[in-house]
């Protein structure tokens, strides 16, 4: 039986986020415990030299080989973590070392699959590996990624995105979700779920799950928009058309749309839908409420509209979401609730008026 697995090379450099480096190997190591095949993955850390590397947490890590040595091997998966700096006003900015970028580009040429963890997406983008692709990163640096690399379609919502042979992961702890997705891709969903149980993760989260909740989005600098956000949250079950929101904010519909785009980077209708989906997610996770009840409570109007919103934003259905994330104290299975007829996979964009 072979003991040599698929070679995973994790890029190591000064100031790198520690969990970005150590999280994936934990997932890959548990794979061997859960399968009869002793191969699985061979994980190595590659750096400029064999000198210890100091991570952002102050913990020093020893490389297994140099970038030059890694370039001489056939790599299955290249994992690129990231690093950030925070200024005096607590603004976060991804760091991009040109030398590391050069090595990433060279190593990617010998790799079957390239991945980034958290702000490591900035290194992939600088290497030209994300041009013309859809990608994600930590929500705090997503605007920087979009501004620095207009050829990249940045989506800050999903916890990870696969675009062909390039995978990008979001905020720090989502490195576990990304790694589990790689395991599922290589060894199947059943094996990935067994590894997830070993990690005491409730279930492997789908890529479409949002990396942060609507209430945690960056706050607006305009008091009027903040007041309106609270108004939306308090009145999700009510009528929230563009006309209603403009009246509540005492501005014209055109002005309200401009304000939302400038302050929150979205439209009023898209924000309302996000808030409604967030409330529905919470109800699906924490209650046994029927889809009809959730539809009414969250202001979707019809269960078909609810399902369409979930497909559009989370790439799943409400009942599939509940099956994956419903937390039951005694471990029992949540009773199935009838779901409205399935809707086509290809859906139109969210309407301009919620």
C-alpha cells in the first residue's frame, strides 16, 4: 500500500497568518484516519530558505523545503495563505510581497490545482492567476482586491469559490471549509463529512454560505443609511419597496439608490433581500418553523420567492440548508418539511424593487 499521497505545497513567508498555514494540514491529516488508503496527502511547507518563519501570531514555523526545491517537484495542490497590516485607524490591508508573487506564479505552472486561503487571493491576483475568474477573499480586503485587480470578479460573500482549477477561500477559519471541499473533490462527499465530524464541525458548509451576516457588514458613515438599515431589520415582514424605503429616509428613490451604492456597494433591493435571507437562515437553523411561516415572517411573499432567493444567494434550497445546519441538542434528525416545487437552476437577477 502506497504511503505517498498527493503533494500539497503551502507557501510560507514572514508575517503569514498562522491558521491559514496550520488549518489545512489538520484537515488533510484526519483524512488518513478516516480512509483505508494510507496515502491521502503529503503536505509540505515551502519558503525562500530553510530559516524559521515568524507568523502573524508570533509563532515560528520551520519550512520543509525551499521554493526552489518545490519548483522541482510535481505539485498536486498549491495553497497560498495571506498576510495583512492594520493601520492606526484599524483599517486592514493585504500585504503582497513581489518575490513571493513571483514564486507563486512559477510554482503554479507545476500545479494541478491552485488555491488561496483568506487574503492569499491578493497574491494569486498579483501573479495573474485570477484574471477573468470569479474569486473571494476576506471581506475586509475585498474592496482592495477589486480596486487593485479589475480583471478579477470579486465576490466577498461566499466562504469559498471554485473557478475551474483555481479555488479561493474567504475569512481565516474558512480554510477548514475550503480544505474539506478539496477532500470532497478528491475522495467524495461521504469521506469529507467523516473528516468534518472528526473536526467537530457540524457539517461541511457549502461554498454558497455567506462568510458573514448582514448585521456584521461594514457600517455606513452616513447616519441616514444606518437608521434605514435598522428600519429594514425591524420590518422585514412588512412591505419594503424602493418607494417605501425612500419615504422612510425622506429622500427620492433615485437619491436613495445612489446613497446605498456609495455607502454599502449594493442596491436597496439587494440589501433587503440579503437581510431577509439572513433572517430566514437563522430561523432554519434554530427553529422548526415551516417554510410558509418563514416566508411570511421574513417578508418574501411566497415560498417560491424564498427558494429563488436562497438559490441566488447561497446556491442551495431552504430545506437543504436546514438539513445541513439545523442544530438539534439531542442529535436527532429534524423532521422534513414539505418544500415548494423546485425552481429552475438558472434564475434572473434580483428585481430592482423588493
